[in-house]
C-alpha cells in the first residue's frame, strides 16, 4: 500500500490523477465522514459536506506542500466545511438542538435499558455543546487525537484545545446531573 | 515519552467521562453515529469522481464565461458603431428626401398649400369703422368755444 506522500506526488505529477486521488479518498473517507457526523450533522448533510470537501481536496491537492500530514490537512478542511455548514444553518440547527421537550418525553416513556437511556442523554449533552467544544470532545474522546493534532486541525493552540475539552466535559457533567 | 504522556492524558480524560456515564453508553453513542446506509462507503468515491468530472465540464463553460465581459463589451461597441453609422445614413436620406420633395412640388401646389394653411382673418371693414366712430362719439368732450 502506497503512503500518502507517494500518492500526493503521483497526483501532482501524473496525468492520471483519479487513481491516486481515489486511493487517498478510500483511506480517509470513513474518518472524515465520522468527524463530520460527530459534530451533530445527520447523514444526508454529512454526505453533502463530505462530497464538497473531497472536491475541494481535488482542486487544492496540486498546491499541497506537505508541510503538515495529509490526514490533518483533510480533517482541517472537514472541520471548516462543517463549521461553515453549521453557521449557515444556525437557525435550523438551533431549532433541532433546542427542542428539548421531545427527547425528555422520549426518555421518560422509554422502556429501553439504562445504557440506552444514558446514550440518549449523552447525545443530547454533546449536542448542547458549542461547536468547538463538541469537535474537541469528539476528536479527543473517540479518535484519541493528541491536543497538538486537535490544535492543528482547528487552527488553535494546544492550550486552547485543552481548555475546550475540559469545558466540554464540565458542561456534559452539569447537563447529566441536571436531568 | 511524548506518546506516553498523551496516553496517560487520554486515560485520565476517559476516566472522567466514564465516571459520568458508562463506557457502554459512550460506545453505544459512537456506534449510533457510525451508522450509514448499506454500501455507502463503496459508492462514495464514484459519486465524488462523477461530481469532479461534471465540474470539469462546467469549468469549460466558466472559461468561456471569463471572456463574456469582453464579448459583451465588443458586442455593445459594435451595436453602438453600427447604430451611429446607420442613424447618420437615415438622417442624410431624410435631408435628401426633403430637398427632392421641394424641388419636385409644382408651384401651383405650393401656392395651394400656402393658401389653405394661411390664417386669413376676414375683416368686415365697414362695421369696424362704424364701431370706431361710435366710440369716438361716446368719448367726445366738447371745447368751450364750440357752441353748436
């Protein structure tokens, strides 16, 4: 299996760009898609954002200078694209996230095991977080990324990433305790 | 060493979260987020490449669109120039028509035209004189030595 750098050089120098691009896409598509979805985006929108970002990668890859890892670069584009999408649809997003009564009644009426109830609660708690805290929490907890890498993706400092994570945990804690 | 530090931090972060909610709940949440329609990831690269190919075709149109401003400017210039030349020709033609028309009109017709268009005020001179004399009589102030 070819490395990222090799594939990028192949893309930049060869006439047949589709083969190396497809290889890169196949390697990163799942993680990029999950990163988008973890920011509270549903499948249809996550699919749209993912397609748009990979088209952007196609157009920008010729000028990619390999100063950072390809994965980090793609995740940064994914983060910015998702953030743009959320900001564009802020009103709609607020309506979905802010509709607290539905999930509370769902939870009360639920016969599901306790784990599932906690999952619902946790999902709500995560969705209540501001976008930056949400993505730091998700990248840190589920992707096990270092704060350095998170900082690179979000174009923030290590301290900023750490602060966002701890704020996120505190907010999740207080949300769960308040229910 | 650095990786070791990161691992220790991660374990402590996870411990905080697991103290709040169970590990099962966290895994279940992530599993839920990872649900996708069947064959989604198999079909995704093809969908992206198709969009890129269709965008390439669109880009050709955009290239043409880049010259559109120049094309529009050239068209406007051409229309203006043609319009100017054409209108000048019409004006010349119009003048020629007027000249020819005057030359060709017979004198009788010109005379007739002047007569029919001239404003004639028929004056009844006798009644006007009578009216004037009446006014004179009314305004007449006799002199002292005029005894008759």
